[in-house]
DNA sequence: AATGAATGAGAGTTCATTCAT
DNA sequence: AATGAATGAACTCTCATTCAT
C-alpha cells in the first residue's frame, strides 16, 4: 500500500500536490475532502495522481507522515533533563516552540488534528492507525521521560495521560488560533507559560496543594 | 433555517426519525451520515422529511438541540454552593453523573462530540454556531458560579477555561468508553474522583504548590 | 437486494429500460456492457435507474429473470407423456418451438447465454446463481421426466446430462443463427428433426447399436 | 496487427509475459483482464510491452496462437486408421489424452474457452476469427478423416458437426473440472470411454438403433 | 531498444434535494 | 399533509494507450 515513485518527482509538482492536499484535508477532513478537487487544484491529471498514490487514503497518509516527520525531527533531540525542575523548564520551551509552529502553520496543525478526529469516531484503517501511533509517540516519549525522573505522576493509566495532554494541547492551540491576534507575538509568548503550567498541573504527581492566592 | 411543524407530529414517528438520525450522525458525523439512509431507516417518505425539516442540517441541528436541552434540563438546578469546598464536592458529584450518562447513552455523547469536531475544523454555520454556544452554556454557568465564590481562577480568559474544561471532559469520556469494561461500574465510580481532581487542578486559582509525594 | 418499485412503472419506460439493457447485455455480456450507456439509451436519468434497481447486477438479474419466466411459462404445461416414444415425439415439438424462439428473439437468446458464460468462468454471485438454477430447472425437469419413463439414460451423472443438453442446444442455436437464412422457414423446420435426433442419440439409454447405413 | 519482434526475446521474459497473460486472460476473459495488471505482473515496463505487442488484443492473440500451436503439434501425427472400428478406438485414446491435458493445464483450457465465449457472443475481430478457425482445424481434420473412411456421418453440414464436437468437448471438460477430484485419476480414466461414446453417438452415420437395455 | 510518466475518458455508484401530484 | 419519482452533479477509481526521453 505504500506509494511508489512520488519521491523523485519535480519538487514543484510535489509541492503543488501536497499543497492542494493540505488545504483540502485540513479544511474538510479526510472524508470531507474531494479527491477530484485536490487533483484539479494540484494541476495534474487524474491518472497521474493514481500513478503516484494508490488512492485517496494513500495520499492522506503520505502527507500526514510527511508533516509528522518534519515535526518529530524538529523536536528530535530533546535536551536531557536530570531533575523535575529541568523537566518543567524544558516543557515551557517546548510549548513555546509548539505555539510558534501553530501560528506559523495552522493548516498543518489542522491536518494532524483531522487524524485525531478520525480516530475517536469510526475506526482507523491499519495504515492510519500506524500513523496515529507515530504521532502519539512524541508525547508518550516525553511523558515517559518525565515519569522516570519523577516529574510526572504514575498513578493514572499511561494512555489516559497521553490523551489528556493531547486534549489540552489541542484546546490551547485551537483557542490561540481563534482568539489571539497573531501579530501580537509578545502576548503569545506569555501563553507559553500559561499552557506549560496547565500541563504541569495535570501531570504533577501527588496530591496537589491548592492554596488560596487571594 | 429553523425547523417548522415537526413539533406536533406523532411521537412514535418523531422517535423513529430521531432514532435513525442519532444512530447515523453519531456513528458517521454530519458529513459522513447519509440523509437518504436516515430517511429510509426512519421509515418515512422523502417528501415528509423535507416537509418537517428544511434540509439535512436542519435535522441535525434539531436533534442536537433536543439532546442538549434534555441534558441541560437534567443538570438544571445545580445545588447552590457557598464555599469553594462545597463547589469541589459538587463537582465530584457532577462528574459522576456525567459519566453515568456517558455509559448509558454513548450514542448521544458521540452526537454531541460530532458538533465539537465540526467546530474545531471547518467552520460552523451560524445555525450550528448557536447550538455550540448553547452547549457551552452549561460549563460556562458552572465556571461562573465557581469564580463568584472564589473556587475558580480568574487569571485566564473565560473562554479559554471553557475550552479546557470541555477538552478534558471529552478526553475523559472518550478514554472511558474505550478502556473501561462498561459492566465494571465500581471501577468507573472511582474515576469520578480522578476526573474531578483533574478539573480542579486546572481550574484552581493561584500558584499551585506542587509538593513531592515520594 | 431485489428491485423495488420498478414494477408499477409506465410500461413504455419499462420497455425502454429493458430494451436498452437487453441490447447491451446481449451484445456485450454483463461485464462488457456499460451501465452508463444503458441508462443513456433508456433515456432516463442516472438517479432514476438507481431508484429502480440497486445496481447493475440487479438490473441484469431482473431482466434475465423476466425473460426466463416468459420462456418457462411458455413451456409450462408439457404434455404428459407415458412412453419413451411419446417422449421423443414431444421432444421434436419442443425443439421446433425453441428454434422458432431463437429465430424470433436472437437477442434474448444471447442474453440467456451470457449468464451461462459467466457461470463457467469466474464464479456467479448468489443472486445470479439462483437465476442460473432457475434456468436449468426446465431442462432438468424434462430430463427427470424422461428418466422416469425410461426414455433417458440413468448411467451418467444427472448434472452431466444437463450440461450436455445445454451445450448441444447452444451449439445448435448458434449454428442456426449463423448459417441459416432465417426467412427459409421450411429448411429450419427440418432441423427440428435433426436436433431432436441429436439429443436422443445423447440421451438414449443402453448401448447404442451403430448400424451401417451405406 | 501481427506481433512484431517478440520472437527474439529472452525466453525467461517471454515466459514471464505469457505466464501473466495466461493467468489473467484465463481467469477473467479478454475484456475482464486488465492489461495494466498483466504488464505489472510480467515485471516489464509499459513501453516494452507496447514495443512487443501492438495492443491488448495482439498479446491475447499471440498467446492463444502459441498455446493452440502447442496443442495442435501434440496431436499432429494422428495414427492412420483404415476402418471405422480403428477410428473409434483412436477417438477413445484421443479423448483420454485431451482429458489429461485438461487436468494438467486447466488455465490453458480456460484460455481457449475464453476465445469460444467471445465468438458466440459479440463479434470476433478478423484477427481473432482467424485464430478461432485455426482451433477448429484440428476437429475438422479429424472429422474429415472419419468421413473418408465412413465412420462419420455425412448427412449434416460439416460446420455443424464441428460445432457439435466442440460443444460436447467443452461441456465434458468443463464438467470434469468442476466435479472431479483431480487426484482421482482412475475415475477420470473411465470417463474417457464415456465421452468418446458420446461423440460416437453424435457422429455415427445412419439411423441409429435405440435398443432397450432393460 | 526500452523506459515510465502522463493522459483523460469512462467506469459504477451515492448524494442532497426538488416537485408534480 | 404528504408522497415518492426524478434529478444530475459529484464521488473514487481503472482503463488502454501515448510519447518524450
């Protein structure tokens, strides 16, 4: 089922195809996007597209994997952290970088989120299931690391933690895109602290002490 | 776009229509559900359906509103709480009831979630936008109350809080449906505490003190 | 899978649909016939066709069943025969009638034969399998009757006999269509004797005595 | 339309092409087989295939001719027979050999039969028409020989005899493939007698005497 | 002598919706 | 108040074939 000779294609056409696909899938989800329209917008013939990709799902999977790998690579070398304090500092930085990505590439974010949507509702095909797990791998790896140095709680099922982190991330990203003037980067910078603190609240181990602040 | 004379219909037919629609929309989302099939499964004529509802979206909105109102009504009279402590106690109870609903009516939950999906991605039509806000109203009201008695933080934009609560709720519900043996109600009961604690962590005001627990 | 409300359709349109389908299926077989072209030639809209028939196969099956029943009904009341001699006399008459049908309705013959073709090669869907058995039923019933009164051999597997009769019929029909001037009905009449004798040679029981005739 | 420089090709590739084509055409018939898939399965480039063969039909015709010639060559030197009795003895042997071929090479049999199918229904292109006649040539030659020594009837049009022999052969082969456990070669041997007797019944001259056997 | 990228018409099927009755 | 026949654009995908290299 993997796609064959798309790799060695004229980069301009490649970009045209990925561009059209990104636009369509991000805006309308997998089912909602029209493959015909993607093909048309990419400016290639029907047969050509089916020469590059087995089918609609193959294109979708290829695109998602492409974007996913780009992101994962970007966060590839997480700094080694030795203490919980260092872990949370790293998280702040991580969240800031993520937000920068969200603002810079909202379509890509929406694309990745479309995969999450498909998972919750309906069942994912094996091909897409693999992709999903690849995507979760990053959060999972981070959480694992946090648990090893005692920064992250171990009293809840691991998958639940992953789901929670994903959900809060998504809610945060989504809210930012809707409510923040994107040009106002300073304000945005501050929200890095806000969201990393939210994650810490959720993930911190033990009984949290809720102290009155006013 | 509001729905017309559907109200004074034979309740049995009403139920047939809603049943077929719930099944279809919950399982396949708005776009994925086939209006033709809903009509057929409802055992009603094409013309009749278009006599009751303007179009597919009208049926969807009517159904969602119906379920939403049923739920809102159920939680209508929240007990008045005077202190933060009482607020958090109430929240525990609330989460438990919500979970019971999730287990009892997974389809209805999926239906409501389909609305969330449409919102995050793609744009909601004004009609559905109204519905979405109606759905958020409950969380919003709860948060408002919490803020008034000092239980809920006021340092973040209100809409962000609402989004966060919604996201965590959804992640929790979703995780439960996937991972819990539904007959194992005792275990489920315990998760009421887990999820309400998660909400408290997010919503509690001030700088949270993360104390080492081991 | 059966077809729904095609029955109570304006007979003229019914005929248009059956006509287009007969022409296409008879000439090109099931796979070879273009459903799109059938629809166009029938002069109805695509949606309308799918309103009458579930799919291409449904139309094909409906058409074949229609023609089959017409034929079976025509031969419904076979005269009761009490002796082998009467059986062979009846066979002569039967073959003559069949030949008249072949000449009158070559397309219908080709249609029925297309079903046979599909069976030998590739496997028939359950729907078409039923049809095929309905078609064989006539020959089978005839053979059964012949066996009961001792006119037809019982030393070979019954299914083989059916296959042989079918094959010889087909070869004969086919040859007639190709080689006979159809207007020359007198000659054709004689071939009734020829073909019924051929069938008798195959079906007659016992060791046949081949006597020199010259 | 004849095929060009395919002859002097690496025999291994030749075999690969013929193998893929045989598999596809035998299983799906001419129309049903996908030329693209044949090319892919042959492990050859698109351009190469169109370099060797004009088009799909050219490959089909070349393959059929190849198999046909192989068979015809196998039966090339029929033993000279001087009497009707010897003729029928030879026929028994011939049928047995044919059956062995059927069991050994069912795909090749199906391929040849696909040509018959195309002939009966739809019209054969001149190229394929030639092929068909080549195939009939063997039966024809046999019948001619039989007629010369008085073993085969001369009261029917020659072409009709050929058609009948072909049809009965086909019915027999087909029935064997379907109903016989191929490993049960002993039983199969007996059917050599059955089928050659069937042919004799059809072909024997004069008025056949049907004698009661019980 | 041979490649494989590219074509675009056409396949069967589903869709939400309309409208004469 | 309600029917259900009818629409035709759009859907994903396959086809045999061409042609610049």
